[in-house]
């Protein structure tokens, strides 16, 4: 019998960020392994014309929840959506809902955050710091609360090279920043942001670091743990391999490379690609929830959920495997045949951006314009290059994260729990994982049918022929112009003909 699964039975669990990438996998696993849990409260805001209930139904009826619908047919009744906006005071939760949450909640998983790298500092502070502070305040009023699990990121201290499972202080106290945000106008925030952020590369990582400090300072008597995942990727095993549903991190790059837009990226092939499958993160999260509630460690424990020190893979190996998977499983509607490489220095990057990215986009836009359609490729390419520039920081460096607490927890689990809540990343076969990842991007993110693979391969052959034709015509024109202007070229030409 799994101790962890049994622990969540009969519990009332509060989840923030439940509609996000990690949140959905967390609810899925909870409902599948502990179908007898009492209720999962999820804090959701209405969005894009969808009511709360529509958003929940969308999740429950999705492919990800296929197994849950079998194991727990009354899953609709287990999930109780509570209207909330984490940017508002008291999260804009109604009095009755708040009362229920305060009196019933046993466990909190705080996943909500803004993960945009370029978010305005004010907004990133609001969601990643102030909302965390407010949730902790709510937690302090919950008599039945057993554990508060905060999801942070392994990159909250990316200004350091070696990172231990401790909280590192930021130079300015989060409380001071929260207070200042109330009276600083946007112009002041913009001016002061680079100074506050120092050597943090973006507002996301900086505010996640502040969020951790808030957790430490406001923990009071609460039973808290922090989980720091690195770059979270598609599912490895559960509920099925390769599930992914957003364009964040590597996903967007895989799409861009597979469709032939991405031709070159500035990355160090030997730098560690610290990817971690989302199901591994969720297994660790549930194990930490159990351990924190049952063993009640004296201090707040931090768990690194990373792969680099136990089973490293580098960007070179990952890139090669991604490209070789495209041979077997091509994406539909490719712009060019997938082929990309890593560049190292700034001059090459500028050259490749001009020749391999911008020029083909412009040529294609001219073709669209000439055929009476709206040019769109240059805009898309500019967006891609902007995204790449934001990711570059993370693919040109390596970090070392110690994983003592994570390994300690693994040794505390029964063999049954080690199997059901497996977070031992040493068992991960990277080549197999990446192949499933690319397949998952095709199936679940791009929603492409496997039956379309022969047509996609034929399209790539056509693109190859267009490429050869284009190069031949280009070469002939260039050579003709050269012969017309240069005596040496003429001599070479006559020599060849002779
Ligand atoms: C040895 C030699 C070997 C040779 C081999 C060569 C191999 C070559 C490469 C092959 C393939 C590559 C495979 C692997 C390499 C990949 C590298 C990946 C690096 C990953 C690093 C991640 C670091 C993460 C560190 C921290 C982790 C975390 O804690 S949190 C999660 C990370 N967060 C994010 O990823 C969010 C990042 N995103 C943003 O900040 C913003 O979206 C943005 C700033 C990038 C863009 O903002 P903008 O306002 O312009 O756009 P937005 O409003 O967001 O979207 C507008 C529309 O654009 C679409 N969109 C968004 N992102 C992408 C994208 N990446 N690709 C395509 N389209 C995208 C979006 O859907 C919107 O569309 P519409 O709704 O239709 O308008
Ligand atoms: N993905 C990754 O690679 C990594 C993620 N993490 C951490 O994991 C956690 C989850 O990330 P991930 O699932 O990828 O993020 P997503 O962007 O997929 O999800 C974010 C969640 O937060 C919710 N949210 C945002 N703003 C509000 C608001 N004002 N009120 C209520 N809810 C809100 C979103 O709701 P809505 O659907 O309404 O927008 C969504 O459910 C974060 O804390 C992140 O820092 C850490 C390391 C890596």
C-alpha cells in the first residue's frame, strides 16, 4: 500500500495555478492515485470568455485526464473551482468561499506564478511575491493546515554557479519592495528595476528569489517546504509519455526547429541541459507534501528537482536527438527542411540571423505579397529571435545544484512509493525521452495526426527540391555575372569547358 497515496485520502487540498502546466499534472496524479481524497479547491480566474466551470470541464475532459476519468468517475465532484484573482486584495474570493477554505484546507500547493521572463517588475512582484505573502497569511489562519508547499524555480539563484538547498538573501528586503510598489509609478519602477535586479537576468527569476525570501520570513509556525524545479519538460512516463501543452522553454524551440524556422541558435553544446520531466516534478511535490505533513521537519526544507548532477545531458546531445527525431517524425506545414546548428560568437549569430532567418522570411513575404496574401513571416521571425534572445542566458551556462534533501527523501520512501511517485531521474533514458518529447509536441501541442506523416515527408522532399532549384538558379546567375565582369573567372570557365 502506498503511504503517500493513502495520506492524501480524505484530505482537502488547495491548489493555486491549477490551470497551468504543472497544476494540471498535479491534479491528474492526485485524482488518479488518491481517488478517495475529499476535495481539491482550485483558485481560478475566468479567462478568455470562459467561465470557471468551463475552464475546469476543459481540463477534466482533456486527453491528459483520460485515465483519471476511468479511476475516478466522479472527478467533477472532487474538484471545486473557486473564483479568485491572485492580483487582487484577498484574491477577490467571496466571504463564504474564504470561510470554507480557511476552515477545511489540509494541504496547500502554491504553483501560480507569472513565468514570463519580460513581465513588468510591478506585475511580477504582485504575483510572485505579494500573492505568496497573502497566501501565507491565509494559511496562518487555517487550523487544519498540515503542509504548505511552495513551487519555486532552480533558477531563482541563477546569479550563482553552485546552488545549495538553502535560501539566499536578495539585497533589498521583499517587504520593502512590496511597499514601494504601492507608491512608485511605472516610470520609477522602470528606472530602478535594473538596479534592483543586479545580476539576475530577468524579472521572473528575480521575483521568484524574492518569493522564497517571503516564504522564509512569513513562515511563522507553518509547516513549509520549497521545491525548485529546473527547466520543466514534457511528461516522461505518466499518465503517458510526451504530454506538453505550452510553448514555454524548449517547447517553442522544438516547434520552431521542426517547422524549419529556427536554423541557428547561440548555445554551448557542452553546457548542461538541465531539463526535468513534469511528472517527475509532480511526484516529488506529492512526496514532499506527505513528508512535510507527517515528519514535520524543524526548518523549511528546500528540494532541488534537477537532472544535471545525477544524470547530465548537454544541449549538443539534446539538439542532435531533436533533429534526428524530425527525420522519423516530421512536423506538418514546414517552412523549410529542419536543419539547425549551434553558433558560438556574436558575429556568426548576426550573420546567421541575417542570412538564415531574416532573408528567407523576407523572400517568403515578398512571395506572399506578390500572390495577394498578407505577409507575416518577418513578424513571426522577429518574435522567434526575441524569444531566443531571452533563452540564450540559460543555454550558454551550466549550474550545479546540490540534491541532498531530494536524495534523502527518496531514501525515506517505501519501495512501493518509490515506484508510484518516482522522481529518480537517474533512470531517465535521454534519447528515448527526447524522442517521446518531440512526438508529444507534434501530437498534443500542435495537434497533428500521425496519419499525416507520409504527406509531411513528401512536403519536405518538395522543399528540398525547391532548395536545390533555388541554389542552382542563384549559382548560375552569380556565375554569369562573374564571367561578364572578371577575366580570371572567364579563364577558369574556358579551362573547365576545355
Ligand atoms: C554539437 C552540435 C549539435 C547540433 C544540433 C543543433 C540543434 C539545434 C536546435 C534544435 C532544436 C532545439 C532543441 C533544444 C534547444 C532549446 C533550447 C531551449 C532553452 C530553454 C531554456 C529555458 C530556460 C528556463 C529557465 C527557467 C525555467 C522556469 O522556471 S519557468 C518557464 C520558463 N518560462 C518561459 O519559458 C516563458 C518564456 N516566454 C516569455 O517570456 C514570453 O512568451 C516571450 C518574452 C518569449 C515572448 O513574449 P511576447 O509578448 O512577444 O509574446 P507572447 O505574448 O508570450 O506570445 C505571443 C504569441 O507568440 C506565441 N509564442 C510565445 N512564445 C513562443 C515560442 N517560444 N515559439 C513560438 N511562438 C511563441 C504565443 O503563443 C502567442 O501566439 P498567439 O496567441 O497566436 O498570438
Ligand atoms: N514551467 C517551467 O519550466 C517551470 C516552472 N516553475 C514554476 O512552476 C510553477 C508553475 O509553472 P507553470 O505551470 O509552468 O506555469 P503556467 O504559466 O503554465 O501556469 C501559471 C498558473 O498561474 C495562474 N495564474 C497566473 N496569474 C494568476 C492570477 N492573477 N490569479 C490566479 N491565477 C493566476 C495561471 O492561471 P491562468 O490559467 O488563469 O492564467 C496558471 O494556472 C510556477 O511557480 C513556476 O515558477 C519552475 C521551474 C520551471
